């Protein structure tokens, strides 16, 4: 197969948060992955929840405009003891999803355990282990100040490892209509 025949796509990975949101962008060409960007959005200095959500939407929209990803993968909020935390994380994830859906970008969601398993082979791996594996896999040296950046990158890599856009049983949506059609139970 010629190098030019290899399918190429850009994947945006998001680790939603209301204090720090992590993101990573990779280019997948055939089976080769390369790092395009990773970083964080600090939100803990904002007191107003609506301002945090606005900032998330603006940053995701900016990343989409700059890198033109073919798809976006997000870490699902995980169950915690504090219902307020899970509600805030769900809102952050929803705003990130809205930014992608507004641009008709396919989205997929992955459980934290699935992401760690895909990247390290261990669903219970630490954030440091995930970061170390990503540095080796994508051949970069920089250590981000916040591990939320490598968490976002891990979501993108997890999605790439699922192969050919198939989400291994996870739902993906191509627009608002598809999301609403598959989630009518959430509207009640």
C-alpha cells in the first residue's frame, strides 16, 4: 500500500472538568499516530459556573476551528459520592459535546477504565503511568504541568485504538438530530 493511500483523520480527545479541562489532538494515518497538540484550560479561577461552561465551549470551538478534527472522544463522567460534582462534570461534558455537534463532528464517549486499559493495558493505571506510556507511544519529551493534558490525549489515543471509527459498542453521534433520537429517554 502506498503511503498516500493510508486513511488519515484527526482526533480531538477531551478530559472534561470544571477546574481543569484537558485536551489532546492526534493525527492518525494508517496505524501511525502523531501528536498535534495537548494542553489544558484552567477554570478554577472562575467563580461562576456559567462562565466556566462558556470558556469550555469557546476553547473546544477554537480547537475545532484550528485543527478541523474528524471526530471527538470524551471521557465519560464517573460515578462519585458527591452528586454535585457529577452534575458539574456532566454539564462540562455536555458543553464540549455541543461544541462538536454544532460543527457536525462525530463524538464518542469512553469510560475512564476503558481509556487506561487501551493506553496502558491496565484499567487501574495511574495518571503518571498513562502519561509515561503516551510519551513513549507518541515520542514526545515534554511533561505537561497538569496530567489532565495527558488524560485528554489518552482519550484521543483510546479512540484511535478502537479502529476505523468503530466505537466497540459505544454510541457516537453525527449531529443533534442523531443524539436526540437515541436519547429521547433523557428528555423526560
